[in-house]
C-alpha cells in the first residue's frame, strides 16, 4: 500500500507508491501528442467507460457524455485509508489518505484543450469547481489542487485530453511557506501580497500578455523558467471554488488564448498547469489569492538550481511576454 513518509530533517513529505508503475500509457518516448484517432485501448474513449474508476460527475451532450469525472484507479491516494500518523523508529509515516480524480475533458481522443471552443473549456472549469467543493467537504482534507499534464515530458501517460484533481490531508512546506509569507505581508502592510503584485505588474505593463474584465495573464517579474505564465483574478478571492460564472467565462477565454500563444511560440511543448487555492478552512482570509500557473517544459533544473534552490532563467520574462503578445 502507498504511504506518506516525512523527511526527518526537512519535514517535507513524499509518497511511496509502488503500484503506480502499472498505469496505462499510449505515449511514446518521442511523444505523438495530438493524434485524433480513437484508441481501443484508451480507457477514456467512449465505449471504454468500464475501464475507468467510479464515475463521479457527468456532463451530457444529448444522449452522449461530453465530460466525465472518475476516480483515479492508479492514484497513490485513497479516501478509505487512515490519516493516523505513526512512528517507524524515529521516522514519521502515514497511510496515503486523500482523493484523486480524473477529469476526462472530451470524448475526442487526442483533442487539445486550446483547440476546444471556449464553452467547452468553461465546462472543464465548472467541473473543477464542482468537484473541488465536493472534495472539500470530506473529513481531514487540507488542500485541493487541480492540475494538468500535457505531453510526455510533463508526465502524462495518455493522449486523451484529461486533467486531474488531487486532495491531501497534508499541506507540504513548499506550499505552506508562501502562505505564511503572505500572512506576514498582510500583517505588515494590511493588504494582499498577490493583489499588490498584480497591481504592480499591470502598472509596469511590460510583462502583461493579455487581460480582460476579470482576469490578467502575465509572465512574472521573477519567473523561474522561460515562459512561465500566470493568470490571476482581478477580484480578491482566496479560493478557486468561489469563482463566479462570469469569471469562469473570462478565465476560459484567457486560458484558451494564452495556451494558443504558448503553442504558437514554442511549437506544442509539454507543459504543466496548476490552480493554487487556499487550504480548506482559509477560504475567506484576506491574505491569500487563488491563481493559475503554467510551466512549459523547455528547461531542466541543473546542479546549481537543485543545490541552491535559486533558478537561472535564460530568457527574460519581458521578452517572453512580448513574444506571446505578438503570437496571435
């Protein structure tokens, strides 16, 4: 069985999950990433619904399904496990309690998210909100995160368009630390550090890629990697699950456009995206702000980055933003 293990010195957690090696895959090392040909072996294709875990949500399109959310059969986390933490000698371990779900975004095998109409991207975002709200009601869940892996370098194993939601009873130090710094900023200045950052980015303007009435996309001033891109809501809001329907529409428009820009400039790179949101119980705090971050996999951390924790970014975010603005 999978289990959480804590690093004795740093207090960071890892999951030891031997069963993950049996996940299905249709990705070659070279990565054919956008074939639209349905696969008889793909568990997410229509007709193969019995190959997935329990269905938790379905959006219909007439008699057919348009989007499905299912339990991740190959997850390291399980909501039947215990949250009890126990000693193993001096080391701390816990069963791998949590939730893991897969959002099958489309019945079309190989369809890319940025190729979908805005209305269908809205549907994906609504599914994130609906399932995150449901998971947050579970006992002992501390944090819920939606993410997407696109392409073999980003860690995806199936071409069929999908993203994931994962929830844990543990808030890792690399997530907890920014929350604590945001609280310190609020205590010092009486304002949300993320709202202040967005305001400054919009004032300087040179790293802004695109904006609309509800959202802004930019390459951050201190980007760690080339073409790192973030989308923030202009309204202060700590948790993604409180996003309004109008904001979902604006987010979908900006999400589609920015990924299309990334594809135009970088030529269909692998990427990861993540929605960062407040922990359960902190939804109404004044110092946190949900946001979206997209990382194209165009660079690899080397010894200096791994050893120091300081990233060397070979492309200035101002140049990245300019190229992305000009792409469409």
